[in-house]
């Protein structure tokens, strides 16, 4: 045995040196199991993941929708203002009211200051006025003495009794402010500003100003668009002949008047009477240019 060792001593020493060199190379080369590696499972532990890398390489966090932002309301985006008005064109009980109550800044007609005794008059005619607000449940101010109180559409009793009234639609105020209107719409404005000339039309007992406007515009082939506003229990006229509110500035829109009075409630709540004169006019200045400024809170 000694002879064999002596005989192969040199080879054994050389082999031992080679093994030592290889082991050192393996160790310093970093090929040994590290603490973050589970040799048995073959997985890397989470502790071994470096968090010092740039944010751009980190996975993005998915954000869930914030269900608490933006309350959902059933009201149209274009709600008229809160003071009950005869909308700027007989729209819903829209009015130029305090900003907090305004569902939308549109030129809606309102009564402005209430004449002494008007609340008593309105109540005697069947209008229910809340003492603390001076308005009814649909935010409508009391009406001037001698003027008709609003009739809720659901309470209207319609018959086949035919009557007549006159109806007209005009937008001549736009002619003085044509530079504010989109040029693509200039052709929609008649040279004299008359969209629907004064015409005697038939209506039936119990019908409203909205009813005749719908029927006659359809009959004449004139575009008309409106929306129902539950807050005011009325309709809001958004556009006629493709001319809409705000088309000629933020104070522009449609208003209506009956017998030279701009009602302070929406056109679907104004019940017609024989011989009424109904006029729809476009205002570019919240009623000032059509004689209805008082109706939107002016004096």
C-alpha cells in the first residue's frame, strides 16, 4: 500500500491541486446556493426581490373606480335654474336663482320680486305656497294677481272641446348678435328672424303651451327639442329650428310669453285659454332684449 502511494504520490498531489483550484473558482464565481433560494423547492423567496429599481419597472397598481365621487343624479345635465321660471322660452320652472339651487345656468324666466299680496292671491286660486320659502313644492314663486296659476300636467283634464289661440316663434335677437353664433348655423336664422309666423291654431280644452308647440312645429316640419325636468314638474325647451340655449352666449336661450306676460313656470304647466297669444322668443341676454328681464330675477 505504501509502495502504491509512493508510486502515485505525484499524481495524487496534482489531482488535489486541481480539485482545490476548481472549488475556489466555483466559490468565487458565485455559483453557490444563496440565502434567498430554496434549493429544495427551487423557488426564490420574496425577500430576495430588490425594491430599489426604478418605479417604471414596477407593476402598476390597478385603481378601482371611486364609487363615492360624483353623486349620481337623475337630473338632466342641462337643468334650468332653481327659481321657478317660465324657462327662457317657457322652459321648466327654471329661473335665475341662487347658484346652489341651480341645476343649470339657463336663461329661465322667473318672477323676480314678489308683489305684495300675490301669495294670498295665488293661494286663493289653489296654489299651495310654503310660508318658509314663498314657493310651491316645485320651487315656483307665487304669480302676480290676475295671472293664471300653474296646472300640473298630470292634473290637466282634457276634452275634445276645440278652441283657438295664436302662436309665433322668432329669433330676431340673434341677428344683432350673429357674430356669437357658430357660422355653420347662420343659415338657420331667417332674414327677418321669424321661424314661425303668427298663426291662429286650434287646441283642445286642457292642453298646455307645450302641447301646441309640439303639434304645430311637427306640422310645419320645424325641429323642436325639449326635456322633462322632474324637479320642476315641467318641460324645458332646449332648441327650436336647431337653435339651442347657449348658442349665442351663456345668457341665451328660449323664452315664452302669453298675452305679453312671461310666466314664472314651465310651458307644460301653462294651461291655455281661448284667445291666448303665445309667443316664443330667443333671448341673447337673459331676457333683457325681449322684455322679460323681470321674469328672470331682474328689475
